[in-house]
C-alpha cells in the first residue's frame, strides 16, 4: 500500500467510527471520491491475493459503507418515461474507448468504484456494484450480477443470469472470490464469500453458499465452510447440481432429497475443448 493510500485508509476508518458525520461531511465526501478513483484504477481492492492466500482490506468496505451514509437521494437519469433515483455518492462509472472495455448497448449499470480491466465484455443487461474487481478478458453475460466487493479473475465467463453475491458486512468477511479461467454456467449463484479456485467449471444451476456442502466424488471428500474460512471449490473442479437423500423421518419415508453440488471430475483436455468457444467470443 502506498503512503497516500495508507493515509486515506486511516481517514476513512476514522470517519466510519463517527455517529455524526455532519462536522466532517465535506472532507469525508472528498475522501470517498478518492476511494472510488482508487477502486476504479485497481490501486485499492476490497480483497487482494497475497502469498499463501487472500487478504481482506476491511477499510475499503468501511469506506464504501461510509459512502452510503454520506449520500443523499437524487434523480439518477430517466429512460422510457421512468425516472431513477440513487444516492448521489454512487454515480455510474463513465468509460471511454481508451478503457478497452466492451459495454454492449442495452441497459447495463456499472457503478463508479468498480474496477474493470481492459478486455472485459459486458453483454446487457448486467449490474456491477461498487468495490467489485473484474480481471482482464472476463465475459459477463446477460442478466448477470457482480455484487459489491466481489473479486473476479481474468478470462472468467459469467454465463447468463449468473449471480455473484456481494459482501459488505461484516467488514472483515471475505467477499466472493472467483479466480482466473473459471467457467460459471447459466443461473449459477455464488454467495457469502465462497472461493472458487482457478479453472473450475460450475455447471448450470449450481448454487454455492456458506451452508452448502459440496461432495467430491473424485477425491472422496466433503467441502464445507468452517468458522471464518469460506467454502472453497478446488482448482480445476467440475461441479454440477446434485441431490442427497434425506435420512430423517418423515423426509426419508417421503423419498425426499436435498439439492447439493457435486464434483464429478477435474478439468482435462476434453473440458478445455468444451469451453473453447470463449476464445471466439473474445
């Protein structure tokens, strides 16, 4: 962290502790604008990779929550006769062709304070929230969501209607992390700080949360979130929707089962061929 960013982090953390922001409102607004600029450039991140894992930067989340507190409701444009209203501290991000980001026309919303690397493709409609980080070459398909502070790696494919949840509170909680070259199928949901390893493939309809056990048929293991640790999907895992039988009565007598993700294989040459369409789309 640069000295300037360290000073910004200290000030934002101090503001966040105040019950009354009125005496410092103007200074806090200026510092929140600096935070958005640092998030836009990727200089600041809600979480970042370090040796041996990931580091959560709680001060970034505190700063984003401060922006919500400081904001005042204002008209945020109109379309088709419908007016829109949002906090004035949370404008949409303004892009130029020099950014190298494809935003296809059709109603997407990219909030200021979200980092999008060159080569990102947004197929409408998508919503990318403040604090999100989206790596180079990632494709975000229609009706997909990238929630607040979610960390998306390079060359990821978020298929149509994929939902990547946001995590702002508690501020020290890890956000959803999706590492490089992951394929996320349509209608998937990834929530509550789940960590998806590099090159994993999530089949359509897979739902991952802190309370979701994931059954690995290849390695004969069951993966769960533990205490402060999130649910982790191993690198190269191919995950599909599955079901497990209810063993307690009356569920057993009724023949009920519960949905659960299942790892059926690990990525190989055949899997790579099946996802080769990505190169053509880019």
